[in-house]
C-alpha cells in the first residue's frame, strides 16, 4: 500500500499549461469533459472525454488547454521504481476505468471542498486500473524504440530514484528490454556503464549538498541512499580525488577568498 495517495476532482481552465522535464510522482487522470493536449517526445496527443492518461516518474511532457478547459478526476502517488511504463501514455478508457472515474467524481462532489484526502479506496482502484491498462498497451507495442530512446528511459529512471538506495535492477525493472541489451545500448550512446553514470550523478548531487555547511556529511550520504558514510566517502573520493569533508573544507575556503562584488 502506497503512502500519501491523493485524488479527487481535476479541473483546468482555458489557457492552462503545465510542463516538466522530470516528473516526480505517478498520476492517473481520466477526462470526463472538455479537451486537454498531452505533448511528449515532440508528439501531441489530444485528450477528450472518455480518455485516460498515466503520467510516470522521471518523464518529460507538457499538458495544455487551448480554447477550452477540461474536467475529470485524478489519483496520484509518490514516485517508485516500477511504473507501468517508462513514459507518459494516453488511451481510451475502458468501462471499468470510466465507472471508477464517475464514482470518484460523485463521491468527491459529495464530500465537498473541505475534504483534502477523501476517497483512498476509489483513488487506489482508479490508479491501479489505469496502470494495468497502460502496462497492457506497453506489452502489445510493436514499435521498438531506438538505442537513444532506451538510454533516455534509463537516465530518466535513474534520475527519478537518485535519492534512494534501490539497485539498478530494481530501478530498471519496469523496462521490457533485457539488462544486457540496455547496458549495451547505454554504453554505445554515452560511453559509460549505467552504474558509472548513476554514481557520477550521485557524486554531482553530493557536491551540491556539501556546499551547504549546515548539512552533516552523514546526512548527505543517507539522503543519497548510501548504506554507510564510509561507502559514500569511498565513491566520492574515487570520483573527485577528495573525501567529502576535504571537498567541503576546500569549497568553504574558496568561498571565503571570493571578493564581494
């Protein structure tokens, strides 16, 4: 069971626009009226009444309304390493999804605006049904993305799980391509292994966190999912030539020497 499940009514006016390059939750939306467009990977997908979409962690997309808004319902949960698919998807909702969406809308209207977390059972059911439909669509897809697309999928998932201790196997479990093929495509496109790229990303984020002297080094290690501060220090030094504490000390000295403008 997921924590922080949320859901309810979704209403956006004409001119609504939303864009993200790194979505941080998983969300199912069912359109019950009006129109909204989802654009992902340069392709626009018009969403009308009776359609559902699944927005997945780590993905990049746009949502916008032109001359009319839209309304419907949504259910969302925090990011996790095994979304139903690696990129946003939209499709015609089946009878089960539509009935759940209508039930959720009716209950949300009955509960009124004072209720923030209203209907966990209906929210969970809606999200599960939309995920299941999206997973089925992913299985029957006949167009295999090129190596660059697989590499982007891997990178999005790694970024979305930067602050976890999940293994690469768990992070990439939702991808339908085998681990050896993923590794081969990734290395051909980036010149690095997936593990090396993940470590480099964590070290760069660690540098950013270490620049704040109020955050203890051990907290930086724990936040980035390292099992111990020693493991963190070993990987950090291997990449930078300095221990985390030495890097922080050098950064502080450098900042003190910088003249005021």
